[in-house]
């Protein structure tokens, strides 16, 4: 038994040793605090995480020939005229969004009989990604852990109108070709939370994502009204442009004469993932035929928001060039949008005795 335990320890230590973690300066916040970058490097991937907004700033992944390219939209610095994180307060480029990722209708919800009012930062109608100053616009505290980095943020009671003091963590760890995002949060009173990562993927490393081929293991989705708030219905995707149960090019039906696509200017909807929600069953498989790169997403979450960068308008230029419409796509693993106002949706409530924990894995391959 001692020998087996020793071998197991050595194997784990060897796995950790394969991932090199380095820390460097990345700039400063608006109030002058330092922003740090943590680079996670394994044999097949290199990932850069910054403390500002817990952003994924870059992911270097090989194509079928072994050539590396950055496959997420980002910026090389904090500052920059139309090219830095501080200039861009609209796209959530690679950040962790919260307290509540996605939309809350009208900027209000009721919890335990009490109504809470939030700032409306989505066309002055709804609350989007936590409000005017969400988790994406905060400098998280970081510490190095085996194979990665853990970032922590304390959100005080009443922050953006949400109840309870919440301590949120996200752990980024890299093992081989898998980047794992483990989210957790505790609270001192009942509240709602829905954390996700808002990276824009472009597996080609340039151009647009319309030729990417997508498969989503979801038989239903949540249609929206004109303000992109779910209606509460869960219709089947069959015989609609939202059916990605078989691999389909993103651009094949994005221009169809469909009211849901017109509301969003493309895809910007939540897919109801088929159960079970485990880390052994792929939720999403995204492939770029040109480079051969494939991203497989595993998650414990019940939904995924597939967004085709419809509101990117060329205002910003970053590490992958000019960020025009469809320059990248998001796969935001999550609970459903506006869940606090839809009792039939999976709950996003957490309490002091029922904390929050979800895990998502991004796996990169090429052939």
C-alpha cells in the first residue's frame, strides 16, 4: 500500500510539474493598483490569465500541423486607445462575469418575498452580467496553485443591488490539453449567482467564425422577447435554425428568416443542455475545418449561451486583429438567463448552507 501511495504521489507530482506557472506584471487598474498575469504552460497549450476581471487574455493552441495560434480575442495590455482592457467596457472580452451572468429582466427580482433592484445597463432596460460595475470590472486577488491560479473576489452586501456578502473563487488549472474552470462562492445570506467566462473563441486565429462547425448536445432552447429576455418557454430545437445536434456550420442558417435570429442579430441564446450534466459527456464541440482545431466543452451547468459576437462592431482592435461582427463566438456555460424571475427554471439561489460550485472544461485538440 505504501508503494502504491508513493507511486500515486509521484504521478500526481509529475503531472503538476508538466504545467509551468509564471507570474508577470500586466499593467494597472484605473486607481493604480497592479494587475498581474499568470501564464500556464503545458506541452500542448499556453494560457494567460490576468487578475483584472479574471480574464482569459490568451490561449495558444496548436493546429493540425502543430503551429500555435491564439484562439481567443483579447488585448495585449490594460491601456491602449481602442486596444486595451480599460478602453473596452462593453464586450466582456474573456472575463468572468457576475454576480449574475446574462440578463435579469427589468433590473429586478424577488427573493424570499423581498424585491431587489439592480442597475440597468442593457439598453437601460435590463441588468446584464451583474450591472454597471460587475465582476469583470474588478481586480481579483490571485494565488498560484498546482497547475494553475486561483482568483478570489469579495462582493459586499448590496453590491450592484444584490443581497449578501459573497466570496467568489475561480480556479484555472491546465493539465495537458484541458483548461479547467472551477467556480465556487459562499454567501452570508440568501442571494442569487450565475458565474461564467465570456471568452470569444476563434479557432482559426483570425477572420470570422462563420465557417466554424458547431455541435450542441441540446434538444431545447430558451427563446426570447425583443429585449433578449427568455419568454419562459422551452421549445424543441428540431426544425429550427437552433438545431445543432448534428455538426453544422455556424454561417449556414444565421441569416435565416427567423424572428429569434432577428431579435439578436444572429445567435445569442441559451441552449438547454441534455442531461446528464457531467464532465464526461461533451456539451459542445466546436471545430475550425481550416486549421483542424477542435474545442470540446464539458460542464456541470444546465445551459450554455451561444453568442456569435453580433454586437462587435470594429471599434476595438486586439491581439487577433480588428474585432468586427462575428470575429469570435462565446460559449458561456451557465444557468439560464433571468432565472430569478422564472420559478420553473433551475434555481440560481445560494444560501449560507448551500454554497455555489460549478465546473467547466475546455479541451483543445487538432486533426
